């Protein structure tokens, strides 16, 4: 009989004299430190949340991750179908080398479960393996419900009924379940005259409220944060993500990692959307914003446990956010004009420092800065803008990363539609079309009754003539380059070849929009005008100095050079494989966004944890000047910001405690002594494990990035902190069938 939770058969397992009297030393048990167990449990929690296995769930208790509460629902086509049972799981410091202690908290009438909730299951004792986790444990117990082991019963009565009178067994199981439901639904403190239904409204779903739901949300956000935490900084590690069809992505970009995770927990989804917002607004800092938000939530939850009301914490966090942003703009920023052109390259290098191309950051930083400066334009309000969407990135296999180059002109990753067309057209008049240039066919459902076979030939001829007339309208308007998102058939190509025009088919709509914007063209979806006639207005044409086809690697590309309204350039990336090229593209996208934001905001700050450390010291001092409860929230906000330099140091395999202490000392000196103000730019040197002036070392970021990180992280933390009730509705069977 398998021994489980201290039981051998139906009696507690006893220690044999041979075992106690032996003088042989027992082999040392495998042990792991509590930090490793903590990380393992957090990883298993994330896997359980994202797994979506039906009928099982588990979550840590509010203040102890080593004690979990789980639920199991009986599988379909079993006696226990649809019945939910609660379990407790207790993990030791030796986990996963020793199994968790699992007990039923809900009374369960089952051959392998005794009256005290102990479970007779071999994988919870001698058959345990460190490869098992919480998910496999819960699935095994769920399977045991429907398939009990009659040879090793803990409840002999249940075992006999299961073997001989299964109908009676099912009645006892259902009666126990109904009795338990009645006890739990009856309000013990019901005032006289109040109906039970008024006290417990009939909600078809699962409800959690108070500290339980708050702790669950915080733990879910911590699990998401822990996934991306190790990818932060210049020595951060990459993640390999494999989707459901086997496609592999290797990256350390926070937004990409979270987007591909398909997180299901509603609170954790807020962090995923937060990373997407940071990526959209700034382009970089997606990992930092998630880590800061999760840390703010964790500290807020600790305050709530210490009887500080969430409203006071929210008020303190908002005040701290405003003061932090104000301090950055007044004390920490440096105007770009004072530093010259160098800061643009340094900003790009800082953004690339944590990416795959960090070894060639000097080369790529110059490429990025040249690309952004080349698309400079002034809008109608006289503002200088840098539309980086005018920078097209093309990826080509072969050669090394340093063979990448900047190409003047917008490159379309496709060639001419026919070899007889010219390779170069100058000056170019470009028509952008969003329909087929093919022989006209009647629409589906249209019927034409033909009595004379000769009329059929006339219909075919007219269809051909209509296509010819459309092409003649394009050519008469002056178009010598025709781009379409759809197809062009052979008959239409013949007319374009005879006219000496370049036609390109199957152009991506995104590329078409960028070309139309750069050349001043209008994307035309139909030849029909308001009167029902077919015309093409020459005003719809765009202009460029030349359109030319060139060969890059093994592919033909069409280049549009000297565009009319705004400049357009293309970055041609070379690399060994798809994984490398994709990660290079993500790195360059972040760098392009950062350089654009630096140019448009004209302010930078020191990187390497300098801003977070300065704000932490400033907000700590600010907290001591307040006499209200917000003081505690602001002090926790100040401590939470230190998570960035701490994680940077840990990822670089340095002593985080010592480095952060030194860094705080420098910033305290900068804020208390007038002659040491230059210390406000002191940050971490993660290569040598020292403190240095990162403004002078060239580790800089746009001030806008830091401000947005603090604003977005605070708002996300407040959004989740305000939640004190979660109701998960269950869709009723047959709903929507009528």
C-alpha cells in the first residue's frame, strides 16, 4: 500500500526498530535555499496561470508563498463531475526534492481520502520526482477522483461501496456536496426578517474579494515581472519563445516577450498593455516600466496589510509621481544643445547596449542617427518632426551584421512586374492604386442572356477594351510608375511595357501608405467618379526624382529616391539567420524611437540607475516633511524605484547591496552640498562594477522615457490597487442557442 502524508494503509506509518537502531548514517537529503524554492514556486504559479487546464487552480495564501490553496473540479463522466473540492498545499524548503503536503480541506467521500483529508497517492510519497510540479500534482489528484486505487484504500467503506454499490456511492457523494453547499450559503449573522437571497445574490460565477483578490493580483504581476526581470540592462539575458505552431523567437525586448506570452490573468494583462503603451509612446523602456509597476504594487500590498487604506496609498503614489516628474525636469535633465551631436549617438548606443547588436553599437548608432536626421521635416505649424515611419527596414540573409547599410530612398521588397520594363525612370510620376489591373469580369450573380453567339465575342472584346481604357487613362495623366496592392495580368503588363513605364504589383499596404505620404500621392481605390464615369485625376499622382530597380543580396528591390514631400531612406540589414535579423530589427526600432524622442524633446538624463537613485533620495526626504499617512506611501514609492539599479547590478553579477548603497551616498551628497551637484549624474558602471558619471561616459536616455516610465507604472499600479472585488462569470450552458 502506498504511504501518503504520514499514512501507511489506514494507520499512521510507524518507524521500524531496524530503522531506529541502525548506526548507519542516513544519506544527506538534497536541499535547496529558500530563494531557489521561491523562484521555482513563482515559475510554477505563472505556468499554472497560463496553462488553462480545466478544473484545476491554485494560488498562494496572502502572506506566505509556501502555503497554497487549490481547487479541483471532478472530471466529466465521473461520479464527481462538476463538484469542486478545496485543497491545501504546503511546501518545504527542500521542494522540489521533497513533495508538498497536500490535504483535502473539503470533506471528500473517496476510497483514497480519509476523514482528515489525507490522500493516498504514490507521487505524493515514494514515487515523487523533482520533475513534478503543482500542475501535475493537481491533475493527478483530479484523475484519482474518477479512478481510485481500490487496492490501497484509506476509507474502507467508500472502497466497498465503489466496488459493489456504485449507485449508493454516488448518492453519498452528491448528498455531502449539497449539505456542504447549504452550510456555506447560510448567513450565520442573518438579521431577523432578512431573506437569504437578499444576503447572497444569485451570481453565476466565482467571486473573490478583499485582501485575497488584492494578493492574487500582486502575485500575478510579480510573476510577469520576474519573467522579464533578467533581461534588463546591458548584460541582460535573452528569452526563447516558442509559439503554438513551433515558430521560435529569441529576444530580450520586454514588449515582445509579454505580447507573445498570451497572459490570461486579468491583472497581469494590465502589465502587458502597459508595456505596449510604453513601446508605442517612447519605443524603449518596456522592461523597466513593468518591473517598477510590479514593485510599486508589492509595496502597496504590504502597506494595506499594515492597515493603511488603499485610498491613502493611491493619494501618496500620485503625489510622489508628480514630485518625481517635476524633479526630473527641474534638476536632472540636460539640454541636447549643450552636448552637441554626440548625445544622439550615445542615446542610440545606450538603447542598443542590452540588445544582440551591442558589440557593434558604434556602427549601428551612426546608421540610426543618419537615418533619423535624413527624414527631418517641418509640418504646417512650423514644428520640426522626424517621421521614422519613412525609414523602411529590409532584412537580407548573408554577410555579417557590419555589412548592413543605409540606402537613400524608400525600398519596396519586390521587383518590376515584367522584365521588359525599364530599370530606371526619371523623373517619376507615381500612381498608387488599391485595386486589380486585370481583364474586367462581371460580378458574381450577374447573368447575361445571349441569343447570338457573335454577341459573346463582342462582350469579351469589350472586357478587354475596358482594361485598355483604364491603363490609357493612367498613362495620359502622366503616370510612369504604377504601384498596386493587388494583381496585374499579362494583358495589362503588355501596355505598360509598350509605354516604357514601371509597374509593381502586390505591394504591402503599409509600404503603399508610406510611399503615398512621402511622394504626395493619393491612394486610389476606384476609377469611378461622382458622375459614375471612370476618370483618373493627375492630382492623385506623387512625385519623385527617380524610381530604380536594384539587386540586394538575392532579391530585386524597387527604390523610390528624392521623394516630394518628405525624405525616405531604407536600412538594409544583413545577418546569418532569421532569428538574428528579427532581433536586429527590434533593436533598431527601439533605437530609432529613442533618437527621435531625443531630437523632439531636446533633453536627456543619465542612465544606469542614476535617475531612480536620485529620485529615491529626494522622495525619502520629501516623505519626512509630510505629517499625513501619505508619508508612508511616498517612502515606499522611493524604495520601489531602487529596484532598477538593484536588478541592473544583479543581472551583471555584481554586489547589488554595496553598489546601490554607494550610489545613494553620491546622490545624497549631490542634493545636500551645492558644490557637488555634478554627482546627480552618477550611475552604475556594470562592466567594472563601480560608480561613474554616466553623463560624461555617454550612458544617456531621453528624459521623456524616464518620465513616461514613472507615470505609466504608477497609473498601472493604482489601477490594480483599486480592485477589491473580482467576479469571474461563468457562461451558462445553452446560452445563445435560441
